[in-house]
C-alpha cells in the first residue's frame, strides 16, 4: 500500500480537529454563528475561518422549483430583464425564474403578528438592535410574490472597487415612494412599522440574495439615515442567513440569525457608530430577500439651531 501523501495526511488531521471542535461546541452555539477553523488544503500554510450553520433550516430550498444550490452564471453586463420574466441572477437570458417555476401559494396569506415580542440588545449607551422573531406570518407567500412580480424590477448593479467596475453580489430593487410599490401588502407592512416605532416610513429598499455566494459587505445606511438617531427595520424573507453588526471603531461582531418572517431593527446611533453586513457562507443556501424600510424624515438632515447672539454680535 502506498504511503499517504502530505495532502492526505493534512486532510486526516483536519478531519480529526474539526470533529473534536464540533463536539466541544454546543449545538445552540453553532446555530448562533460560532466559527471553527478549517484548513485550506490548496494552500496548507494558510488557514481561514469557515462558518458551519448546522442548526439552520433552509425554508426556501424546500419550495418546488427552486434549486438547493443553483449554478453560478457567467459574468455579463447588468441590465433589466425583458417583460414577462424575472431574472434571479441579474443576467437576463442566463438563469431565469419564470412564474411557472415559483408558484404563488394558495394559502398562508401574509399578515403581521401584532403580539410578536422583541429581543433588544443594547450595543452601547446610544445604539441598539432588536430581533423580532415571527413578526410576519405567511412570509413564504410574500417571498413568492416578490420573486414573480415583473413590476418589482430586480436588477444587478455595478460599483467601483478600487480601479475597476465590479458586479454587486446580489440583486436590488427600490421604491422611494411605497405608494408606487405593486403589492398592497408592502404598504400595509410599512404602516404597521410606522405605528410600532413612531417613524413615518414611506420608502423601500430590497436586496435579493440568490444563493450563499451573494452578500452585502460592511456598511452603514448613510443615504437613508442622515440624522444622529434613526430607527431602521429590516424584514427577512426566505433562507436563513447571518446578520452581523460591529462597532465602526472595530472589535467583535454581534451575530443575529433572522429566519423567514423575522424583523431586525437597528436604532439610536447604529448607522453612525456601527456597521452591519450579510456575509457569504460555505453552506448552500436558497433565495433570501431583505426589505429595508426607509423614511424621508430620517433621510433629511436636522436643521441646526443658530447660536445665540453674544454682546459683540449686537
């Protein structure tokens, strides 16, 4: 029998290490987002952190017509799709998801659960984040409606990164006026959040994550939050993904794992002093849509009061 190669030995050692670490980590902690080390055998001298989401339940991957791990399309210029089809990849003519492939649900009408309780985390003296599990009942219905409604206008966008133009790893749709959104339920959700948090929400920003390779990097919602204190609700639909938040000055991340129908709300100085992201992951994931509720009031800078006149000014 031939002696095992160095790569084979490394793989055996890695399996033993991962097995020991996984036994030591409580299953609840693994579901929250505890990271474990796994070697990159292609570069044995480098190690990287991989997230194991063993406790998550992928809701969308069980729906008919959605591949659990859809293939990655070839890169092509981002553009809007032709009428009658909804492109779930951002490249029209590559992988398209038609209405016949993602059927609308016959039951389970989407509605707000008024008794859903919030779990608040005080990040610091002026910033907080809330997780409201099960805020939207029948969220699968809204997910299917958003994916199949041509008027949503999902598009793949580009952005400058250093000196080159790159594709954003997600699809985006926006309605600066929620009254122009094609689904009445979106206006109802906006009104419900306005009553709950006392903020006049009137716009929507939506991201569609096609699979585990789509993500959003660290950022703050500066365009829609130009005041010192804002309240920003984000509704999750579809697959469960990690939502990370960390201080702008650096330090450890706070990990939330919102499921379908859950609400994550950032408040206080969160958009100024903290950053948040939805990272890529190693485990296959189905489609996820996040709905960010915006307010024209919060997007308008506060007027500074004029300084009182001094004796020299009179």
